[in-house]
């Protein structure tokens, strides 16, 4: 979550890396050791941010804006392990639209036992320095990634925003996309909505119901390649921007 989404060359912008689902705030401070990569990407190239520190419940870095056009702030975490009781896991996969996927691949011998999951997160935010350009389409190259197919900064309340979800460089099919936004008219109250599932081409359209700050997120899960570490491996992707 950047301090502001509309910037100018020469600005210094504070960027917070938040953990949890309480958009736009952080529920718990991320461990700095888990943040493997934080960078600003522009037409001028990539610039890694190295001055990370924990402030309150967020990890903070300062980004010096040295380019014009659309900028991408991107962060990747190291894989992390979590262990959940069966009911917790069922609630989680239900909320993320993963129930049928997990059940179709579940090991009956593990029914009723705790579940170990290894997960990695990939988060992006789009900023505009001066005039926006088509750099919003630029893929970072993460394992799972949400790429808009229309400039969010040309979108207005009532428009549709088509996006495409990529998994390992290919369209990701049948993933649930959820949108969370802050409604200015309600004093910045966050509202969540499941937009739908991606088609065979990885595409889904987001109705831009209100102006304000938006976060899109999706999750892909598969059996873990290291069964000794975890039963499941998941990848989380998010995209944050502001609609004027």
C-alpha cells in the first residue's frame, strides 16, 4: 500500500507491506526476513528497495520516484509454513473458492488430521507518475500474477476493468478473484466482493462500482512437491490501485 498512488518524478513515497486481510491496514507486521524482493519497476528498469524497517504492524520502505508513466511496486515473500486444524482449513479453502480443487486431490488417509500448507505471496501496486502509459500491462514474472488489460487509471465509477491472471507465464483457469475496495462516500469503509472465476483464457472482468482504493486478490493451490514439508502449496497474488 503506497502512501499515495499519484506521484511526480522527484517524490519520495512511503510504501507499506501489509499482512492479513484488513485492507488497507496490516493485521500483523511481516517478518523482514520473509520479504525476499521489494522493487519499483518502470520503463527505466527495476530498482530494488533496501531500507525496509518495521513500523507498528507494517514493513515500511521509501521509494524515490525517478521515472514518469505507470510504475509497479512489487514484493515477493519467501515460502512460509502454516498448520491448520481441519475445520480451519475447510473454512479457509471455502472462502477462497478452493473446496472442490482440494477435495478432488485430498488423501482420504489424512481425513480429520491437521493440514500443513506452504504458501508464497506476490503483491503489486500500480502508481502513476505524471501521465499514465501502457506499462500497467507489464508482467513482473511472478509465479502467480494479476495483470490488468485496461488502464485502471482511466477507469471511472461504473466502468468495467478486465484483468488476466497468469500462472507460471500461462493463463490461469478457474481461479476465484475477490475485490476489496474503500468506499469514499462511506468514509473509507472497506467492502469485499467475489467477482467471479477466471475463464479458460485466465480472464475475468471487475465491475468498478465506486471510486477509491482497490485490491484484487486470487489464490492457486496444488499438492506440495515436497510431501515431507507440507500437503499443499499455495500462491497468493494481489493487485492494488486507486480509481478516481
